[in-house]
């Protein structure tokens, strides 16, 4: 099977939709001789921040000398971009080979989902490449997510907020209960959850005999300064760090850094001083595409962020206020797309107060919302705002560049990736 054939096969699986449950996944892995056996997993769930936690943790594990696999969703650069080893996506040829193996192992009468195939492919790739540590991000929820077929070394639940309520449940307690499904008996858990969500995870950990470590109590990352990126101190389980600089942008990364550092400590134990220094240095080098990613195009700041729910929008707005203060600019030209099934009004409520102009586009995904409907909602919420419906992301970016304000492109990871490719083609570089 060639890579193009593999992509077509996976794309055809979308018609089967989302089918929560672990039975199909277990049958496939059994036919593949259980590629998950013998791998050391760091399993991460949560509504927001789990991708950033995974990126930081994978970078630190690699810095410690471990051959490290990273599985995230969605990833940059196509399906194989979701599966990386020591920071590099697996080759297209290898991806196609493993997709073919999964296709042959699947039951034609009960076909797997796209995500189940990708998850099995990741496990085959990690086994074939002698991976020693796997940083393993859930796709949706936790309890019935395809990633939940492994037995982890450490687990984490970053936070819980409203997202995918039609599947995970209408309340934060319901959502927390689904995410707590990744907790395993005796396996330590790190979380930054609060209130009712925390109590659900605490009860789950107690029932299963799993030690629970809470950010702000057992571990803490305190911000001591920031320009575009944060500086801070870490108070840990076995080691402290009086001076840490993060490569990722936004105050919320302090919490994500605490989660990743606590997972590292729990998984690797008493880390030697020289190795600890290497791990901390790796944090400054971490970049995570489409998560408050900063670009410079002709001296203009362009922020690209895949924030796709209310909490993500709130976090992005907070980061923009800090960035704007540093530049002496409080208003942004916004390029926005969203999925039709999202609580778009709640997302926009956090971001529209920062807008000078809003450009609506359609996400390049079947679930993308009609940009005309988005524009109508924005006009209702901000009658004073200049709002345009654009026919393409390329046109939206050119229109945004015609203004003077900094630019933020957000609302959907699929659109954000297309925007990223577009501005890089226009000569954008990383903002320093």
C-alpha cells in the first residue's frame, strides 16, 4: 500500500462516524500481536492543554536520552504527522505499511474508525522503532477512547471544561467521569482540575488505589516574568527548579508545565542533576504548532491558535491581552472559523472585545460552520464591528494584512493549519 492509498482508506472510514468503545480496538491489537505490550506509556487526557503537556513531556524524555514516541490528535502535516519519534514524524512509507497491516487485521463487518486505525498504526510504529517511552494523548474523553487500551506508567488529566457534551455528557461532572476513565489501579495521576471535576478524579483515584498529585498543592509552577514567553519557578515532588523558561506562549502554559514536570518526576523517579538540567533546557526549545503560535510577517505579529471551545477562547484572549500590552496595541484583526456543533457564541464572547475587525471563513472540514451564519452572530454581538465573509483563508489573510493591527487566526485546528501553511508561503518567520 502506498501513502496515497493509505490516506484514501482512512478517509473512507469517516463515513462510519464516531463509534465509542474498545472492543474493535482490542480485536485489532490481538490480531497484530499486541504491539502495545512492553511499551511505557504516559497517558494524558483533558479538555484543553493536553497537546502542550504532551509536547513538553516528550521533549524532556528525549532530552533524557530515551527514544520517545509521541501520539497526538490532530497533528500537523497529515495523518503521519500525528505519530512522531524523537520529534520527527514517521515516514510516509512506514505509515502506509502499518495502515495496510491494520486494514488486514480489521473486521470488515465492523470497520474501525479513522482514529482507531491511527491509534493502532502509532502502536505498530513505536514497536517497530524500539521506542522506550510513549507520550499518549487521548482523542476524546478517556473511558471509551481508543487510546484507553494501554496500561500506562503515569496518567494525567489536565483540566475539564465544556466540550463534546453530546458525547461526554452535559455537565462538568459527567465530562470528568469520562476523562477519569483513563485512571488505572495503582497508577499515579497528575491533575490541574478544580472543584467538582477534581472531586470526581479524586474519588476515582481513591477507589483504584492510585496516588493523586494536584497542581497547586503537591507541585506548583509560579510565573516570575514574561515577555512573549514565560519564566517561572517549579516546586516539584523530588526536585525544584528556581529558574525555568518556557518555549510555549501564554500564562496557561505554567499549569501545563507543572503537569508535564510532575509526570516526568513520577515516571522517571529521582532524576540526576545533569539530566534534570537537560530536561529543563528542553522546555525552552518546545514549540507546539497551532497553539498560540507567533509569527512575524513584514513586522506584523500573527498569532495562530486552534482554540475551538469556550475555555480555549478564554485562554487565548488572556494571552492576547498580555501580548497586546507588550506591543502597545489592544485591538486585533481576527480571522475566525468554527465547527457548526460548537458553542460559538460563548467562544466569541471572550474574543470579540479584543477585535478591531472580524473576517469569517469556512473550516476545511465537513463539520465547518457556514461563515455567513458566523458573521450574522458576530454582527449581533458587536454591531459596531467591521465584519466580512471571505471566500477562502488565503483571501482572509490578505485582507487582514491590509490593516495595521496585529492579526489572530483562531477557532479551528483544520483552518489554523491551512492558515499556517499560507503565511509561511508568504514569508512569515517565528516571532522573536
